[in-house]
C-alpha cells in the first residue's frame, strides 16, 4: 500500500536533517554529557567573532514536543558582567570542534550566565512538517496573544529577540510594546542606527557562524529590525536564532549583516546595541526551533508611502518598504500609520484624522480604495491605524496567491477639532404612497455647537411593488456595511475577484446611506445579494447550503454626502404602500 503523503514528508524532513547534520560535523545530543567543556562564538564588538567558554551542566529532556535543552554555564569576555544577552540567540556552541547547538534560552534576572542550548538536530528539522503556531494574525486591531515559553523569574525562557525601531514615535513603540512582548520580542527604540541597508547584496563570505544578522521588517524613514546570531551555514543555507522569531512558518523576510556598537548590561536581560549593514539574503522558514534562510537572495518588499497634512497644508511625508507577509504586513502598516499621526497630531484633546489612499495589487488596474475619518477626544490615531490595517489583513490573509500587494499609498490629514456629526431626525414627505409615486426622505445631521445639516433624496416606488410596509433606514457607513455584508463576512471567498469585491463594497464613514428595504428574504450568491427573487427561485436558493440567506431585502440605496466629517448613528422610518 502506498505511504500516506505525511509519511513521505516526515521521511524527507529526517533525510534532509540527517544530510545537513553530516555536512556540518555535528555532535548528536545523545553524546552530550555533563562536565563537558566547549566554546561558543558570537560578536561582542563590531563584526569580530569572538569565543566564549561553555561548561555543560546537563540535558533537560522533553521540555517540549520532540524537544530537549542542553543546560550550560557560559564564561569569558563580558559575560560575567552582562550574562546571556538579547542578540546572542543562535550563537553556535562546539565541543571538540563539533557543533552541538545554539544559545537560545536563559533565566531572566539570573546573576550567573546560565544558558539553554538548542540541540542542533532540532534546528535542522526546520521544515514544513512543523506547523507555525505563534502568530495568528491581525484581529480586532491587535495581534493575538501567543503562548510564552515560560513566565516569572525562575523558569528557563527563550531569550527575547530585540526588535529595534528607528523613525517611529516613542508613543507608537509604547502602544504596541505589550503585543510585541507576548510574541517573544523586546521592542527597543534608539538602539539601532536603522535606515535602509541598501539594495545591493553583500559578500556572503562576511557571514560566518557567530555573525550577527538583523531581520529587516521595514526599511526607510521608519525601520524595524530584529537581531540574532547565525548558528550554522550549509552551502547558501543558514540556520539562526535557535528559537522562533514569530513562528509564521514559510515566509520571505530580508536579513542584513549587523555590527555591534556596544553592550548594555541590564538587571533583567542585557542586550547588544547594533547597526545593520548590507543585505545578505532572505529568511524563508520561521519555526519553533530556528529560522532558516538563503544567502544571496532577495525578498520582494512592499513600498509604503504616507503623506501627512494639517488643515490642507503638507506637513511631512514618509517613504518605506516593508516585508510582504500576510501576518506581519498589516501589523507594520498599523504601527506606521499610528506613528505618522502621533508625530503630527496632539495626543490629548479633540482631534480628527482623515485617511484616503489605496492598496495596489499587482496585475490589476483597480486598487482597493481606503477612505475613513475618525474624530475623538484622544485616541484618533489608534482608531485610524486599525481601520487602515484591517482591509490589508483581509486581503493578504484571504488565501489567494494571485493577490500580490505591490504598494500602499496613504494621505493623512489632521484637524485640531472634532469633525463629526450624528444622524438626528429622519422625515418622509408622506406616510402613504402608491406604486409609481415619489417619496422624499429628509435627514437632519447634528454636530457640535448646534451645527445642523439637512440632506434629502427622492425615491420613486417601482411599478408593480406589492402593498405593504416599506422601510427607509438612514445609517452610517459601518452599520450599513454590516447590514449588507453580514452574510458575506461568515463566508470564505471562493475567488480573488469575490474577495476584492467585498472590500470595495465596504462603505466609508464620512457619509450617510439611505437603504430602502422590506422584510423579505434576500440571498447571497457569489458574494452578491439577490433581493426578493421570484417564489420559484427562492425555493431553489433556500434549499442550497452554499447560498446564504438574509432576512431583509434591499430595494435601493442612496448616498448622503456630509462633507469631510465622520457620520455616526442610524434611524429607520416607514411608509405604507397602498394598492
């Protein structure tokens, strides 16, 4: 009987790991004993790789699924003063010239440099058979919490990966710090020179086991890079970190060579202050035991341009490139928008932020439009950032490889006042009408300081409309989108066209929408609403499980332009259609 595909996959993974181990001259975990002595390699200053001493204390078995940890005492160089440092993750350890693994774990607040070493066999198992489990995506405006390796002061934990930010406001780093720490990252501002490492690939010979690298999540006017150390090189393939970065699985993250400017001792965990240099390759796998990458390759990055103005006057412009990753890109966009607003807008008091822009998709001439405005007594930056990131997350996490984001352009305008109005009274020109007659719907919008705005539309009742109650609902963009797209939100898009169509039908929140409807079934077919079908067709659609059904049927929709203000609220009125 033929073997199951999963068996072949596992066998291939073991074969690859075995061949890599043979090529790298490793010492199997079974041969590691307490009392052995070896050396480790890392960078303490500049790009010079230096050795430190390692004494094996023992092996902690079954610390995780198919995982064990070698416990060791480190010494030499600055380690007696700094202990195990952030940025050392991945530092290779050798016994008798054979690679046993990488420094990957430590005890927070420890007085002695005691480290957990990830066995090299586990690092070489970085393959598709090991599912990513840490980063779940962007939802409700934040990254979902992730399980930690340990908690408290007395448990061995993965050494946090230092994530350096340049060009971001301090408030932006602080706003997202709790989420980053739940992912095993330690956000730091001003400990890296940042900027763009350039487009030219560096000399691969400059990367050796023990070299420091920086995974470049964003480059340009705002930059973010995560530091770690290379454990092993097999041809053009590298293994690093000794633990997950974000556990996103298969990915494409550029990494650069990095140099250490100085070391900073800390009572919790010390860290390296670094500077990224030239690009060297791409991280292609991010799994629980290591990251794997290729030297001499390039990652396709997404250009991100943000123009900021205040009261119609240009204030600033930011030009960046960020990784093209279905999980990381929405989060990076959210943080960049927050920082751009925070650097321009006051954090307290009444303010409004207007956002217009588009997400460009390769091979398509119709970009996904972005338009919204938020007014609040503080907090407008966070609301605006979330609103901008969610469409990108939906687009990139939809599961269609044909949808490649080729660029994002945004225009942000800030105002030192609340620009919002609520839907007040809604009036009809008559209470009864017949088919063929026209009804006028008048809506009163109310703002601060007694401001009022009246908008009206006329609706002609179609000939042949059956007698009964006809409803007119005037609502803001969010509630109108929720009403119409409710059935689509629970469905998995069946095509890229359907997914893009869904995003294009989301209403902006700077307008009010008049929805004419009746309490009759409507059916969602291929992401589109089929309102009030004939009874024979309704019978067929109602018996089909792949067709969604809504309780209300929309007959018409009109848009009320309120200007550049945020509209909130909803009101419903009704009219009786007579024979």
